[in-house]
C-alpha cells in the first residue's frame, strides 16, 4: 500500500478546523492524506488547534524543503489571494479536495486548490478556476463558471448559466438566478436573491438584491 501524501493546512481558524475534519472524512473512506499541521500568520507557533500543531507561518512554508501538498483553508477571497501570492516554494503543490459526500456531475473542471465540501451538488458543464471554495450544501447548476479565489458560502444556490468572476464572496443562503453575471470582487450578502447582474466590486444584499455600498 502506498504511503499517504503529506498535506498542510494554511489557516488555523474555524474553516481550517473544518478542513481538517473534511480531510479526516476523506481518509475514513480511503487513507490518502497525512496532515502534518497548520501554518498561520496570526497564531503562535506550536499552538494546538483541534489537536494539531501550528508549525509556523507562510514564510516558514516558503522555507519547507520537502514536497508537500497544501490546502488554503481561508474563506475571505482577498486574504486567500494574498496568501497564494506570498507562497513561492516550488516544493509545494495545491490539490483540489472533494468531500466524499459531494455529488459531482458531468464535465466538471476544477483548477488547483479548490475545496468542495460536504453536501455540495454540481450538475453539468461547470468550471471552477483556481482556489474556489464551495462551502457546505451549495448547489451549482449547469453551465456555471466561477473565477479564481471566489468563495461560495453554505447553502448558496447558483442557477444555470451563472458566471461568477474572481475574488467574489457569495454569502450564506444566497440564490443567484439563471444567466446572472457577478463581476470580480463583488460581495453578495447572506440570504440575497440576485436577479440582476452585479458590477465589479459592488456589495449587494436583500431580496431582490440591491447595492448597499461601493467597496472598491
Ligand atoms: C453583505 C455584508 C458583506 C455586508 O457587511 P458589512 O459591509 O459589514 O455591512 P454592514 O453590516 O455595515 O451593513 C450595511 C447595511 O446593509 C444591511 N445588510 C448587511 N447584510 C445584509 C444582508 N445579508 N441582507 C440584507 N441587508 C444586509 C445592514 O443591515 C446595514 O443596513 P443599514 O445601513 O440600513 O443599517 C454582510 O452582512 C454579509 O451578508 N456577509 C456574508 C457573511 C457570510 O455569509 N458568511 C459566511 C460564513 S461561513
């Protein structure tokens, strides 16, 4: 039997702990990963988080001298991009993780570093670019594309032909209607119903969703 691959989790906050649970659940089906610890710029080295050690910060990860898989367990799209931009170590690779109880349909393409958590359902002809997070119980309809670093929070529904740009945050429980485009760095409030396309950098919320402020 082959050895499990070593993996580190960047981000030792709430979502980091949830990612550890997800990896444990993947391993319960078939041993695939050996989690070596967390890396986090804001938590003291050697702290224990969910029983696992914080091994250092992102600079330490850049000095890591062996091959290592890394998962960026950070929900906020801008922070996630900042971390990825800071990582320069050629020994590191970024696998996409898929929870065993996610439903993956047909012609689903995912770039590097995506995280598809428990209960997500994806149907057909869907493209996830790099470092996209689909959090618990999201549903993604046909012909949807999601840009790099975007985070789709729990219970979101994206209908068919929706296009989501880069670094977009879609808050918990939001629904996006068919053919809507959400431009780069937009923020969709929790519970919103998005029935019109959203401009770059806009924050929209409510039912139907309307701008609440300009965040760029
Ligand atoms: C939309 C959001 C980003 C705005 O956050 P913010 O920039 O801090 O804005 P504020 O809280 O100052 O709210 C500004 C106004 O919008 C309203 N508002 C904020 N979020 C709203 C929402 N989801 N739906 C409806 N109205 C909302 C506020 O009540 C406030 O209205 P007021 O000016 O009349 O008092 C945030 O509220 C949100 O929904 N984030 C998603 C969080 C999420 O899903 N997390 C997932 C964790 S797993």
